[in-house]
């Protein structure tokens, strides 16, 4: 298939790139990994989609825990980008409650810089839970999301090439194949004239800030659950001082009691 269009999904480990490619007829390793991404080398698979020859590329996610793994992954992504022929390049990001992650911004920025912003690209938000699905179809939310990623992609992510994909664990349909074919049908294959090596030099301050952001997200989620429980009248708060007829002590005034309300 020398005239096949290259379909390349780029993202960070765990975004679900291999799973999406397999929905198109790929035979790539896909599954769960706790330490690093399952895909270690760039590989391709030739398929026919709607009468068109397509070469699916499965590449490692860029950001890993160890520097040597990041350097290896950057080299594999660079090699795939240097393949002959035209490309449909799509960034794949895992859904994180609608939040933009620093490591995803870094990945998009470095890959786009390597191809010198020469082509337009697509964007997939993968693993969207059912209760967030509608939010990814609100124009205001889409505009805000694309604005953030286009800030590092110099406007090369086209709005019409954006696609949210429902979490397969909550989807009773046949998976993302139909959505993937629809997205590829919208896209125009383009040549990448020159590819520089994808950078693998990570700023540790960025990762420290990412860690702080992730901790903040966890605390925020716990606080939201706590407030919801309070609103549902599962817990009642009152100050001991207000329950007494005599003058309370300063210690009692500063004490709060949590009483579980039985239903």
C-alpha cells in the first residue's frame, strides 16, 4: 500500500490510542498498565476503510516517569512522522473532568514544533464518561478547550476536526469505530515537508506544578462530594454553644460537633 494515507494518533500513555486504532481494524497491543505505556515501539498496520487504503500508526505516548523512556518515545514518534506519504494527524487526550493537563499541553506543543506547524491536525477527547458527554457538545466549552490547546499548536487544531468519544465501559454501542470513521472522513490528508526531532527535555518545575494541580483536583472532588452530602441532609452541623443556656467556655465555643442524622 504505497499510496496509503498515514493515520497517526499521538498522545500520552493511557489515552487509549491503540484501542481507537484497533476499532479501525488495527491489531495493536492494548490494555491496562500501571507503570508505563504498553506501546514501546512505533508499528503500523495496513487496512482498508470505505474503499481507501489507510496505514494506521501506533506510537508510544510521549510522557513517562523516567527520562530515558521519554527520550525513547520521542524518537519513536519522530520516526513515524518521517514516514513517506500524506498524514492525518490526530492528538488523543484522556478525559480529565474537562480540565486541561500540563503534560498534554507540553506533548501537543513539542510535536507541533517538530513538524514546524506545517499541517492542520485533529483532536480527540477519549474516555468521556456519560455524565460529562453533553458538556463536550456545548460550543462554549469546546471553544475554551480548543483555545488552550491551540495556544501551543498555533491555531492548527481545527474545530471541525474535534471529536469527543464516550468511555467504552459506559457505551453499549459497537465502540468508537463509527465516530473514528466519521472524523477521518472530515479530515484532509496533508504532507509533512520536514520533521525535526521531537524534544524530550522535560522541565521538572512543570511536573511539580502538575502534581500540585492533580492534588488540587482530588481535594476539590472530595469537597464537592462533602458539600453534596451536606445538601442531601445526610449530615447536620451545629455549634455546641448555641445549644446551652449557661455561658459556655471558650473551648466549647470553638468546638464543632458533627452528628450523623439517621434516616
